[in-house]
C-alpha cells in the first residue's frame, strides 16, 4: 500500500493546560511514529474559543500533525485517538501530494496591536441617540 500525506487536527480538553497539552502532543507524535509514519510537522495552536460546546467545553487546545501514512496506519492512529480521554475531537484529512505544508498560525497578536472589534465597540459607545428619535411623547 502506498503512503499518503495526512493532516490531523486534534482538540484537547482545556483543563490539561499548557504542560499537559505538550505531553499529549508528544504522546500522539510517538503514536504516529510507532506506526512507521514520519511526522513532518507538529503545530500547537494553543487554547481557542469553540464555535459551539464540545463535551460541555467552550474552549479547547488545538494541535495539528502533518505526516505520511498508509490507510491501515491511519485507522490505527484514529482508533488510539478515540481511546485517549483528553482528546475531545479530531479530524484527519488526506492532503494532495503537491500541496504546500501548513503555514504556522500566530497564537496572539503582537504587542500594541488592537483588535478591530474593540474599536468598533468604542465607536458604538460614543454614539448618542438624538432626542427627537428617543422621544416617545410624539406617539
């Protein structure tokens, strides 16, 4: 069987914290390598807000693994991920052979850079409703 490029995104329980998530990342990397799959990249995206609750959690620690594997090895990796308690969710995607590797994601904004949403909130707080629009006496 031919090995193919895969990318697996793993969502870790936020209670693991930074040291716990690093340990889990090392365990998952070792698990992938035990299957004879070379890991080309591991990215730790850090704790992020989730779009919806996952196992009653609003946040999760994201890890991205890029590696080459056979379909049989991928099944074994996913089976082991299911059995790991700190893993909330995972998704594996086959990559094209000529696809560029994933770019590093920035965890935080650089110091001094504001979130544009904060400026929008400040602008809305400064807005006053004209008296004639707010006046209910005319009804």
